[in-house]
């Protein structure tokens, strides 16, 4: 999955998801997405998200909430364009989140988060550069802004499970 393909996929979900009430999620039963090729792992509550169709690539997954209003996207891909962390962050701000109200955006040496609101949708995206910047790992959750209180709990819980990858063996192979 190229960065532009991942960005377009995320953009479609930022613009496309809508809706209203969703009862508080149960965060008791979890499943884990593990990627053998890139080595990342992330867990999600099965009472909230499910995979509606078989993945078409081994570079990522799209999970959809049971009510169809929220999306969880996770993936990794080679940094074929040799972007720096700052360049890729700016790309996302310009192309993916143009016009968004960013309310949380920490930047560290090897990762950053972009979180905010756009078109009535909340988004939280965590991007990690691994293998000396050769691999970009990313996960994003998009959900209705009017259900922020509910889904923010899910974002926090999912974030604690995320492990960016460094290839099949963990040695950037």
C-alpha cells in the first residue's frame, strides 16, 4: 500500500462516515491484527470493530464498527519516496487533513500523532517511522464527532496495544 493509497483510503473514511448514537462500548473481548511481513501488531475490541471483508493486501486492514459509523485502519508500507518524518506529516496535513481543526499533534523523533475534527468527523492517526525511516507504520481511527466521548475511550484503549513493526524478524528485514 503506497502512502498515497493509504492517505486516499483514510480520506474516504474521514469524509464518508456519519451517524449518531452508539451505546458505550464493551472493551472486554479483544482480537489482534498481526502483520507477518512488516511486524506490526494492534488489538481492537471485537464488540466495537469487525473486519467486513477479506483484506486485499498484506500491508493493512480496515475494520468497521458494528454500527458502520467508525473505522479503524492499520497498515505499514515501505517509504518508497524516502520522505522524512516531517515531510510525511506535512503531506498528511496538506492532503489528508486539509481544513481540519487539529487539537492534538505531538511530534517525537520517530513518530507523530495528528488528531482533530474535519467535516463532523473526529480522527486520530499515529504514524511511526521504523527501520531508519525505511518503513512507515500507521493506524487511524475515524468516528462521528458527536460520539467523541464514547469513541475517545476506544482510541485510548487501542493506542495502548499498538506496536509498530520492523520487518519479519524485527531486524528491519
